[in-house]
C-alpha cells in the first residue's frame, strides 16, 4: 500500500524499474549495432576482400564472409550479455545505496503524518541530492514542530485568558441570582471590566488573523520619517513622564527621508514598541527613538536600558502568544499578540522588524526597516506650546 495515501503500490520496485530502463537502452543499442553490422558490414568487408586480390565467387570469399558474420553476431551476443550483467550489477549497487535512505524518508514522512513532529531523518551518506532532501525534510519537520508547539501554547493561553473573565462573570451571575450580591457601582464596574477584556481579546484575535492572512487595509501615502518619530513620542510622553522614564528622540538621521506608509498602522506599531519599552524600563531609565538611513532603506529604532531579553527568547518574540516571561509580550491587556500584529503590519509595508538584546538586565532594541520613498522636507510637530520644534532630543 502507498504509505501516505493508501493507494495500492505499483508492482515493480525501484530496482526492477531501473534495470528495465537500462535493459531497454541496451536492447536499443544492440538492435542498432546489429542493423549497422548487417547492412553495412558485409558490403564493406566484401569490397576489401576483392581489393586484396580474391575473385568474386571464390570459395575462400564465401567462407571468409561467413566467418565474419558469425564472429560479428557472436561478439554482439557476448557484448549484450556482458552489458546486461553489468547493468544488473550497477542497478543492484545503486538501489542498495538508495533503498535505505528512501525507506528512512518514507518512515519519517509516515510518522510526521501521524503527528509525531519530533521525527527526523538520520544522516544520509548517499549523495548530495539525498542529503539535501533529508535536510529539507528535517527543516520542514522542525518548522511543523514549532507551529504545533505554538498552537498548543496558543490554546493554553487562550484558555488562561478566558478563564479569569468568565469565572468573574459567572461568580457575579451566581451571586446576583442567589441574592448574595447586588448590582451596585462596584459590581457594575467589575462586570464592565471583564466584558471589555473579553471584547479586547476577541478584537486582538481577529486583528492578528486579518494581519497574518494579508487582509490588512492600508492607506498608503508619503510620510516623513521625522513625523513617525515625533508623532510616536508625542502620543505617549505623558505616560513616560508619569513613570519617570526619559524619552529621547534623535531625528537627525531621519532628516529629509520619507517612507510610503499607512500613518495609522505605523503609529500603532510605534506605540506598541514604546509601550513595551516603558513597561520594562524602570524609573530613571531611558528609551531612545532614532532613525538611520542604509542605502534605499531606513532603520527606525526603539532602544531601552531596561529588563532586556534572554537570547533563547529572541527568535520567538514575534510568534503568536509567545511569552518570554510573565509580562514581556503581554501586550493588549495580556493577549500576547502585539508583536505578532506589529510584524504583520511591517510585512505589509514590505519591511522587516527585529529584536536584539545583550541579555537579561541589559536593555533591548527593536528595529523597524522600511523602504524609502521620495525625500520630504523636515517637519516638526507644533500643535501646542510645550511640543518641541527643534532637532533637540525630546525628554519627558
């Protein structure tokens, strides 16, 4: 039976088909040689005998030509026999070398189809092509195992996120029904908070699904990079002031640069990054927002000197519901998908986003890379009196 689809297997194995193919080639060659020897050999040999001085119908010529014909067919037969034997030996040798790795690949594919994502193909010493195939298979298995781990973690986190508000709502419902509690201001606030939490979770899940499926609606327009920096800082600096964290904007590297972007979506990403940096930077710490051009791209960086991120967590920060610790990726009221949404938004802008950190306790740096558009004049926000209008860093 076919191992993957359950269809009846073909009756001929690899060795049989390989030998059959070589036999067909050998037979075609033998037929060609026989035809050439039969049609062209005798006339040429007869002409050379006459040129050597033999008469046209002498008995010697007849016997010599018969000897030539018999020797030719004998040589052809022996050659064909030897060739078939050699083909069988080569077929046996190569199929023996191929059968084991192919069997390993088949077994691994069957185990993978059963949900055993830890299955890997052992090292193969049967040629570069099979080694490449085995490496590709193992990479695919690793990716599938990671996806399955993320799915399990997502379901566990969803259950955890839903359990608290549902338990609270159920408790108030039972209390109101039994007359233990009354619908007063305190209970109304608690019920509203838990309902809002469920609504936000549903919205976050819908948004990350929309983003990852490439269904984001973007209002693309020319946007000065300096506006990206200043607008993001202005929108959150009150929260930085309340916590006592310095927010520094360094716009010099963004002077005259412009990107094609959706202002609202890019602002959403910057707000996420700045909120995350604020959450993990202690009072008296500093968060710096800057930009720097690299060829036809610009790097927009949010750097903090706060908690930092361990190296084992860095490759997974942008996975759905992944948490490096109890809070590092609990954005959007604990839904844990803020970085995933940010990555999807940046991907939709044909850019990249990455995270770097020297380690726990040494701060973290998030870098957005976007393709440049046409140059713009440098602008400064000037909506109120205390908004900076110079190129000096903004501190709160």
